[in-house]
């Protein structure tokens, strides 16, 4: 069997359970997906968008942004970034709200305080009702793509928020709070019972209280949430597991003071790492609470998977794995692909290599001001490369150069090895994800190389990301050129 035959056979076997092959279709045998939001279909017309996706990108699966209050997967280009060469040539800052871009059906949300708001951005427009028939005519699959991003002023959300150690309500919802869990389950049931879609994908770009205290992420100090949750549901769960709540609070209070002092340049006599480990030894409840937080998130995945398979066992549900997975070894340790295989049909593992340089540099500078402040930034990057098992540019060149295609290949191989034989891995490929003016910008040949690297690494498909409304068409064409050169059509 030559390489082409092997690649075609393996992708059909691995991807066929969720994305069945159609005998009369001229579409790729692997899953070739793209994320797109309602605004693109409203601005450009449904048929025109689908033409571009198929003709330029060789796309056979549409990941439709159906619920979010954030601009990462919905809305037009984010303000301050160059507008792409399609769609309306203006920003939607004044009009973007978000919510459910389909039609919420109230009977599925009776168990939650959170109101299932219809997104007001496009009036009565229902993106699934519009796009699904057009996709069917083209033998394209449609997966509802929704994320763990709610607006603070959504009615009823005040009864679902996390409670940080400081006591005030936080912006994210608590995964253990029954109102939050019931809301996500309501969306699962609503999408699967109200529409004949082909599957679901949900993403939660958040991390636990320990990682947040260390600022072990590529965003700002509060990215991914605050130090919590200490709500009534989390404290009750802790007590049922024998965790001393008061000692956990004391431990996190001391940890926050330690981190604040380091960021202010006040290094302890024993250094940052030794004093951090001393806190963990003195307060094992710190790690126990981190596990408690992650257990709630994983239970949410399990419940959503169970419900989806009860309603539509032949359809798939999977998860978007946050880019922090490529940078923070602490976060990566909590993303166990072998465990995911028990309650997932696929994983979209984010491998955005062009913005990845900028993001890795941000992560390094964040943790270099806390846990790794005993090291230089360059030493922190070297350590990160070694423990994350890939190597790339030096720190001063990272943002401008981005990460190379070899990063995509290595991360794909690692994901495949960790997931086992049943879980499909669909790398998320960066196309024009916003970066600073001096940072790496996507080019067609870059996209071509990244897509090829993903399949060289054994991927069962690829997911072009973050959203069509910020992609330049030449870069989308670079993805399609790679698919065609790989003989996947």
C-alpha cells in the first residue's frame, strides 16, 4: 500500500463513524472543517459562503457558531485588526451582543435559572435553519459549535456564577452549579432534538484556581477565570470528599500573597520555586481544590456526552481543547486524552502555530513573573520547550516568526498517541487569527505547510479556525491546495 492509499484508507476508517462517506460526493474523505458564524451568511449570502468554503478550502464539514457571547467565534473581524477581503468592510462593535444564534426552545431550559436568549444581532434570523438545508444539498456536514462564554448580564446568570476566594461573584459560571450544568445540557438537547444536525462541539477555555494563581496562561492576569470556585456547591462537594474548606481557603490566600509579592519584585530568600513547593506541602488542599475544579468540568463533559448519545447515538460530540495546552505543562497535565476517549467522539486540539509564537511568548513572560521567577525568560522558554516536547524560535523571535509546521506535526503525533485508537483528533489550524501588528501574520504557504504537517502527524481531519469572517481568501485557498495535493479529494 503506497502512502496515498494508506492515508485515504486510514482517514476513512478513523473519521467514518462521525462523518460518513457519501458515494456520490467529490468531497475529501478526511474531515475538513471550518468554523463560521452567522454574520458571514447574513453579510455575504449563504450560497456564496458555502461556495468559498468548498471551492477554496475543500471544506466538507461546517462548524457553525451557534452559541456564544464572545467575539472569538462569532461576529465580524475584531476591532483593530485588518478587515478581510470578503464580507462587509466594517466592524460590528456597536451591534454585537451574542447569545443563541439559532432559536431557543424554552422546554429544554426548565431546570436552569439562565435565560436562553436569542442573539439579537440579526433579528429573527436562525442560522441553523438557514444554513442546514443549503449544506445538505452540497453533502456538507453541519456541527453546532458553542462555547463556555456567557455575558454577565444574562438574566438568571447571577445564580450560576463562580464565587472566587475574595467572595464576590465572578464572570464565569461554576461547572458544579446545577443552573450552569442544566443550561449546557439544555443546549445539547435543544440542538439535537430541534435540528437534524450532524453533531456538537463545545469548548471551555478555562483552567483551575492553581493555574490561575500562577497566571499560567497566554492571556492577562485574569485569563481563564479567577481563584475559585468556593460557592455552596463546591464547598459541599469538598466536604463530602473530606477536604478541609477552611484550610483550602487559607492555602489559596497564602498562594495569592506569594504570587503578588513575586510580581512586585519581592523574591523570598529561598526563591520562588522552593517557597511554592513549601506551600503545597503545607497546604495539600491547594492541589485538592484544583482537582475538585477539574472534576466538575470533566463531569460536565461526561453529562453532555451521555445526553447527546441518549438522544442521537449515531451522532458525535467532542470538545475544543484550549491552546494553553501547548504552553502550560500544568494545564496539559489536566488534559488526559486517554480519559477523554471515554466520553468524547473527537477532540479539536488547538495547534494555532502562527499566533502560537506570540501566545507562547506571553505565557513565558507570565509564569516568569511567578513560579519561574528564579529563571531568566530564556531559561523558562527552554524549560517549556523541553517538558512540552517541541522546540522552535528563541524568545526574542517568537512573536514575529510564529511557530513552525513541525510544531503542528509533533503536537498531532502526541495527541494521536495519547488518545488511543478510537478517539478522532482534528487539529485546529490557524488562519488569520488576530495578532499584534509586529507579530506573525498568516500567509498561504504557511497554511499549506500546517495542513500538510497535521496529516503527516496522523490527523483524522483538520479544523480551519477561528472563524471565516476574519480569514483572507488566499489563506483559505492555501488549505484547499494542501488537501488536494494530499489527494484527499
